[in-house]
C-alpha cells in the first residue's frame, strides 16, 4: 500500500519556481543525506509527497509528487567527472529542487502542476496529522488562530496519516485548473 508524505520547500526554491515553472509538472526532485536537501529515504516507489510552502503564516500545497523511481537515468545527463561538472545536467530546468545539493540523488516523479494558489484552511491546518514508524502521531505546533506561526515542525520529510493525505489530496483535486495569471504575485521576505 502506498503512503503519503510532506516536504517543505524553502522560500528560495519557491521563488525560483514562481519565476519560471508555475503550471509545469516537475519530472524530478532531489534527495540527499546533507541537511541542505530533504531526505527521501523513507519514501518508496509509488508513494506520494505533498510539496508544501509557508508564506506569511499561510500553508500552501504546491504540488503532489508520486515517486516513479529513485535512480539516475539517461534523462539526468552524464554523471560528473570532476567537482566542477553539473551533477544532473539533464534536469537543469529543475535545478532549484536541489540538483546541485551535496550528495543529491534524483527522485523521478509524476507530479501535479506547480501552483501557489491552494491554501490549507485554518480549520484543517490544526487537524493535519503525521505518523512516525512506531505509530506515534503528532499535529503541527505553532498553529494560532488558523495560521502557522512557525514552520519548524514541517521541515523534513514526514509521513502523513491516511486521513490527512486524503484531506490534502482533496484540496488539490477540487482546485480549479491552474492559470499562470491567477498565481499570486511573488512576495519578498
């Protein structure tokens, strides 16, 4: 049975996505062992990852990525020969997702289009639940009056409970088709 996870995408990543990739479907994301990249080690083939972004205390669902494989393929381009060579030249268009990160490995995905107009309602924000390997559950910390005051409890790749995965999936599935002109303007932080 497939599982669902969340990964928080940083302001820098989302700034680049807003500039160049809104409405497009990423073919790849990157995982790594260094803290500069999310670690997708617990995510398996067939699992989904909801890419999230927090802007001004509001949580956004940016995309749902279903893992196809976690191996280097021809589409990644030639492996680097020296440290100066690009790590994944075939995915230059999506480099902002971590292609040049320390120890980055490709995670090929089938994804929904990148968008920044799907917000998680405040009443749902307080009920989203994650589960660890032992089965212990937790909700988000720092939710105040339906707003996420701090994103620290989202930083990393965490497994959602089935109910929370269904709720986030329903937000994506019920949203109108993305439109480049309908995207909110970039806000500097």
